[in-house]
């Protein structure tokens, strides 16, 4: 297996955008933690990232705003087709759009939870922003304790061409943290 190339947010210093400097993190991770957030979901209810801890590696597709981009749609479609493989690697895919729920299409076509970062603060907090500071698309892959292993952006080297690239990251996360065995569900 080829080790994935790790990329990090360009622009503001990671500490200035709020990424938490973790301690005792998984070997091979960035040492930064995806913060917990409780966000409204499409169709009502709320999604808490902490709900997935310590059971699942997360594949967080930060959609930016105001609509699902073609790049995001291709990635979500590929991940939907590989959903069983993602889950076999202890992964869960979550999509997070910036803005109020009506800002994204009502015809959500993917089998993943869709939550909304209404004020864009989570996008800004983790550096999922464009050059102007507006919420932008990015992909974050974390271990079960939310340590960030990958920060990937469209049009940058390392952006997943297919679901296999994301599965490779999930395998890498699992290899780096063998003591992070998923507890009984």
C-alpha cells in the first residue's frame, strides 16, 4: 500500500483557526482534533460529532456554501457506492453544509447524514475556508477519537479521485492505531 500524502490547510495558521493541539494522539496523525459540534440536520434533529466517538473513523465532507459542487457530488456518489467498504474500515461519512438548511438542495441524493453549519463557524474553526474566508469545500478524515489524519481540498494534490483513495486513508488510519479497536456496537 502506498502511504497517503498528508496535506494541511493553507492560509491562516492552524492555531489561529482553532484546530485543537491534541496530546496522546494516534501515531501518524496530525496531532489536531476535529472539535465536537452539534449541528441541525436536514429534516430536523441534530447531529453531534461526539456521538461517533470512539466508535468510528469519520469522513467529513465539508460542503461549503451555497450548493453541492460537482466535485462534492462526484465524491459523495463514489462514497455511497462504496459505503459497505467504508463501514468495513470502521468509517462513517458525514456531510456538513454551510448556511441554513434551505441553502442546499432539498433533493439530497446520498445516504449520509446531512447537517448544517448555519453560521459557518465550524468551517472557519477547522480552516475549511476559501481565500476570502468564506466556507469552502474540504475533506477531513479522522480516527475514532477525532484526531485529524487528512485535510484534503479540491484542486490540490491528494484530493481523492475515487472512493478507493478514501478507503486507503481509512486503512492508513486503522494501521496507525491498532489499539483503537472499535468497541462492540
